C-alpha cells in the first residue's frame, strides 16, 4: 500500500473524524502493547525476506509446518523466503529455516479478505527447545467475551520501524454481530463467517507487519491455544476491532495440507 493512502486512513480521522471513512489495512497492523520476555511465546515466527527483513508473522504448529495468513503467503516463494524461530528479538538470535512449500487457501479472496489463511513447510524439521515450541490449534469455535493475546513484530506506530522486541497485546473476543456495528458499512461487509473479531483496549491495536501472527487463548487448562490469525483492521490503534481468521472454520483444510497439532474440546468454554 502506498504511503499517501495509508496517511488518509491513519491521519485524517484525527483531524476530521466524522468526515472520513476509514479503510481496511491489508498489510496487518502492535500499538500500545507490551514487550515479550525471552521464551514467553516460543511458537512465534518471523517470516522474512531473502534480505533477512521481517515481513509477516506466523506460528509453529508442528515440526515442519508454520501457520500464517494467505496475504503473507500468496506472494512468497520457496528459496527466497525464510522463517526465524526461537528469539523474541527479530534482529538477533533464533534459528532460521528455509521453506520448501507454501500453500495458500484455494478460495482466498484478497479484495474481501475471505479465507485468509496459508501454510508454510520448512525445508528441514524444526528442532524444539525451551524457546522453540509448537502451539496447538483449537478445533471448535470459542464463545465471545473471553480474554485472548495477540503478538507480533509490527510497527509500534505509523509511520515507524518494525518492533525489534516481540510485542503482545491483551484483547477480548467479541461476536461478529457486535463487531459489525463497530465498523463502517463497507468494512463490516468483509466480516464473513471465517473471520472473528477482538476488541483491544482503546488506543491500542495491531499495526503494519503483524499480519499472519497468532491470536491465542487459554482453553481447557491448556495455556496459549491458537484460535486466530491476524488478518485485517483499521490501522493503527484507531479504536476499531481488529479482525482475525477464525481457525475453527479451517480445521479440515489445515488437516489436509499439514500435520498441525490440535486439541479437542467436549464443550465450549
């Protein structure tokens, strides 16, 4: 997205909020978050360019598969895209893996952000340590009004550079019906059944570079089960709910293309 368009989205509401219709940010969007400690989120992945520059987020879901968004995966190629795991600092430490296969959901619609999910297979098995671990994926839909945590290396403000220390942000899951009322009519139309919303604290939110990163919750006495993937939102910390891919809607597809870890639940939380 060009800088002028982003400025229309981000700056004009501060000047004439009632006169401007905010647009969806397709590049991701954490503002107002907290710095993660080493090993706090051992499943977190930085998807990087061949020049070792952070581009998107992801999560380790097995010894060979990384979960991200379709937006982050659709223009990536094996051999020129890498995944860095095991460090809370994007510029230091960690282990870098090459990718041998990148799979985008076949029904991904980049204009409507539908089916925004992708998988990336590493060219060698990921070696687990105290700082590198897979995260389980919940198989059933969660109820609303539960706390969750989003994490990523996105920018802390716009304009600005990517965060070097991994950031995390507490949010609250809200229903799509409520989420629709909190967005403009144009953006609300993009809230399809495969999407879910999370309401951050006022003045905080995801920002550029957070797309593809995980949204997690504590379920069934299991800490940090992944329930969503950062998809889109109105940048950055503009008091609109951020939107995530709802992973429970894509369990059959994830199972078909990968060997991701899942947890089963007898009833909703």
